[in-house]
């Protein structure tokens, strides 16, 4: 039996050998679903990708998404998160390294279809705290490269 690997809120970022989940019916999407209510059983996967997704939800809904990820992850499972870095983006626009237009797009989304609006923003410290609140015990910042940062979040009993 093939291992279930989830690519949540994938949009057009279709990845082979994964279950690509999105609310929109797009080419390559295996499962059309609202990721605030994942249609998968508890502890069913060891790996979830949640990249360029959380910012499209209000903070309250983003917490619901993270709780759903926690629910479907097995003990020892990994959640890979990528979001825009509010600190990096703000530093770059203030120092004129990026234009206000570029800043606007990363902060507020492309706004070219209803789901492409950003409704929340994150720093590594803020997102780490949310992950701990949800129940994750280990959160590692694995990359901080403008304009995003990546975190590896592991469901474990202890740190």
C-alpha cells in the first residue's frame, strides 16, 4: 500500500506521488476539500506539505488548519510549512530593496481569484508559538530566505 503524503492547499503546485488537496477543482488535484475539515482519518499520514497556504486563512481558520494537520499526522510525522516572512518583507520595502507593489502582493496576495487573498501574516516566532499552542512539541526554523521562511513541525510526545 502506498504511503499517504498530503500536499494541502496545493493550487497549481501539483506534486507526484502525493495526494494533492485543494478547494478548487484544478488539473492534478486528487482531492477537492476545504482543508479546515480534512477528509482523512486520524493519524493517517507521516508527511504533510502546507506551503504558501496558511496566509490565505484568517488567523482563527489557520489555527483550525493546523489542528487538522495535527489530527491526521501520526506520532513522529512531519509538517512542512512555508509562509511569507513579515519581518523580511517589511525590512526590504523600508530599505527600498523591493517595491511597494511587490510588498503588497506578498502581504495581501495576488488577488486574481477569490482564494488568492492573504488574511494573516507570520514571523517565525509567532508561527512557532501557534504550533506549540496547537499541540506540536517540536518546531524548527529550517530556512529563512526572503521573501519566505520554512518550518519543520514534528508531532511528538516530547521535545
